[in-house]
C-alpha cells in the first residue's frame, strides 16, 4: 500500500497545523482508499478517551464507548495507532534542536534515548518494521559503530576492518521503589511513570542524573505555574513505557500490574532524611545581583548533610563555615560509614546573594553551583568561570554534585534494606 500525498496541512479534528512528522507517520487504515490522518495531540486524546469505560451522551446515557476506529473509514486502529504515536514521539525528540523547547514527557524520552534503553530501542525498531510492511516501504538497517584510536585517512575515513559494533547498552534498573519525598512537593502533578523515573535519576549515584531529574521537576513545576491551577487534574498522557506496554497488550494480549506500598511520611522522613542541599535547576533571564564565593570542601558524603553558613566581612572577604550533624536519621542513612567521594580541598562555587528571580525558583544562600548552560564547573573557582552572554536566558544547576548523589544513593539503599528486612517477618 502506498501513501497518498495530501495537501491538507491542518488537522481535520482540532484544525491545528499538522507537523511534518505527523504526515511522515500517518494512520494505518486498512481501507486502501482512506488517507485520513490527524495530529499527535488528537491521537493522544483518542487514546485517553478509549481508556474511559463509558462516556456520557447528550441525553445523560452512560453507555457510549469510545473505540479506536478511523473517523473516516471506521477501520480498526487498535493494533497500529500506538505504533504511530510512538514513532511520532520518538522523531519529534530526535529532531529537536534545543532541549529547552521540550515538554516534561519529551525530556524523559530524550533521557531514555540518550541512555539507549534496550526495551525502547526494540519497540521503536518493531514499530518501524510494522509501519514499513503496512505501507510497502523499504526499511534500512543501520548499525552504529564506534571508532577505535587508529590513524585514519582524511579523505577515505576509517577502514571498515577497524570498526567494531557498539556494545549492547545496559538496561535501566527497575528495582528502585518510588520515593514521593524526593519530588519537592510536586508529587500530585506527577504520573507514576514520572515519579519512578525521577526516583531512579536521583538515586543513581551519578551527578549527571541529578541534572536530568531536577530539569524534569523544574519543567513540570513551570508548566503548572503557567496554568495558574493549584490542584489541576492529573494528566493521563501516556509515557513512552506505558505506551509500549499498552501496545504489547493490544498486539500480544499481555498486561503487567505493579504493586505500590504506602508508608507514614512523618516517620519515614525522620528515619531517612534528605540532604540539606537537593539538586535544583533554574532558568534565569539575568544573573544580575547574584553573588558567588569560593569554598573548599573535604570531599566526603557527610558534606551533603552539613549546613553551610556564609558571612561577608567588611574587608569584602567571605567567611564560610560548615556544621556537621549528629542526627540519628543521617547515621541511619550512612550506616555503611562516611566515605570520601572526591579529593579533599577541591574548590566549589557557593551562592551568597540571591536575586528575586532565582529565589522564586528555590535557590538559597549556600547552594553549590555545579552546572552553567549544561557545562559542569565542579572543581572550578569563581574567578575561572566564563559566564555566557545573557542574550536569551541562562540555565544554572545547583547541588548536582558527588556528595549529594552518593548520599541519595545510600539513602535509597538503606530504605531498600529496611523493606527487605521487614518482608522477612
């Protein structure tokens, strides 16, 4: 079956302009003469309506069920519509030139793509094959290679005999339990998939994962702040993993369920306290009136639980003090003992004066500046920072450092150990 080229650039349902990706991956109607197609947003809305068991009719009757049929030819789209949506989501993220234009769900998908998730890769590959077979297209199998350090011909490139296939990527660990205390009060606005994704990032033990998780929380917070709703309805939009599971169920008939545990948050926070400085992602129009100072740290995990105080003397110098805690909960988290995660006496950049724009986004005096516009500055002093031009905006990340990432990882391990202990009784 060949796809007929159409001049319609507007979605026939919502009348919004259809993107090039919407037209690249059209609906797979079984009728050979039906070329009806609509935008990604309307596909998501149709899938949301399909999940509802009944819908109220104009006369109040609750026996109207939404089916996944083509509005034009009434073809059954239940086994192909999620493939179409998955491919559109994937290509939209791949073609985005700037992460700042992506939504929260698209940022999660970007992270999944960067991590080379095996399950997602296989789902995308199978969706492309099914789409190609339906429309009679040829699909090219592209193998990715990485070049080893050998001398190359500048004209001909590296010879094929000196290339090796990339190693199989490691799949994401799925045994981390969702922790609602990590979401900075945004748990209500997060889907289960988002909560689990952020929990995995914050407890991974890697500072770069803290950046991604804090960016996602910032994006979600910003989106709801713009809507002006204190308690908006939770979005039912499917994440890419949920979309893949629903697609498997539609095609194969499999469905997985996930159990959830509940705990007393008050007792939980006392037993497993969070670090005093959590990762923060902010986007500022200007860094005017921000003031930073240098501070050398001892490179230990306990640093994440040690409060930093800063005072500016009359001579213009800063006096920085750090007070360790003897909290029983901290000792419970660090029951394996304190450890050095960085070399001692490395410089760090602390924020001393916070402007209104940064303060409204949660930045406080004593936060550690770790990234500027995506570039890590850990180990640098204030004097060695090259600040970018403020032509548009500047993105700063605070506290995405080794001590915080290690503390959050140890906290997750302590929680996991206690749950396993309780399950044995």
